[in-house]
C-alpha cells in the first residue's frame, strides 16, 4: 500500500522511526527498484542547528516547510545526492533523511546503477549510495511522494528493534549534534557504517 500524504503530516520525530520497515520505491522505465528502509535521520525546524531550515540562507530548504509528502533532494560534494521526505504540517520545517535500505526489488538494476561489483549489503548502505542505486538526483527535488516515479509503500514487512543515536556528520551543530534523532533497525547488515551507540528506544528530546 502506497503511503499517502497524511502519513507524513505528523511530527518529524514520529515519521522518522515509523519509516523503518517501509519500502522506498523508484519506477525507472519498465523497471521497479525498491529498498526496505533500515536507517533514517530526523531534521526539524529552527532552532535545530543541524537542519538546513536553520541556516542563514535556507533558500534550498524551502521545501522542508511543506506541504508534507514531497521529496527534498540536495547535493553534497558537488556529485552525491541525499533523499529526504518532507514531514510536519505545512509551514513547519521537517524532513527525514533516508540513510540506508535493504534492496528488495530490482536488484540487478540497482547493481547496474552502482556501477561496480560489491556485496549486496553495501549497495544502499548510506544516503548517497541509496540515491545512486535508485537513480535519484536533483530532478527529484520537489517530487510528490504519492506520484508514479518515487513513493513509499507499507508492504507489511516486519521491523526489528529500533535503535537511536546522534545524527551523522553534524558536529558543527553543537548541542544539536547530540540529539538522538538517528533511527536504525537493530542487527540489520544494511545499516550504514556510521557509529552505532547503544541507545535503544531512548528519549527523543
């Protein structure tokens, strides 16, 4: 079942863990590529200093202010892309970074897009890897997640225990870098190689 806009029209800190176990789907020509989400990060409105919405020039992050249920894609290092799913009610910034997934459909196409041989567990074990594997670039910025190119499904797949810990690569954000707003599935080999503190089902404050 494709997730509808109301799923995303909720607090980002609820949407981020609830996306674990859901399936991100990309329609590429006649092929369907899909990955079961195993790792996410939540980014909030001001004063979350790790969020693009709190930067001095948040122009590129305007999509984070809604409406919910759309894709926010940005580029890093001039060559890699990251996929975020906009949450919160319109007017309040919020987005969930999809950090890692377990390939479940179109694996041959995913391997082709990754361009070099590697273990299956490494195909989508990071936000930029995921975008390359699904053929996601800046053309998807602002795409409706209820459309026919990119969406998220609930396929009734089981979800493991949810772990929480600090977000990755945001040391510049001071105290906000320590917020336990990264969520991942315990024991999944498809989670990124980022640090994995032992905080589980802990406070999100």
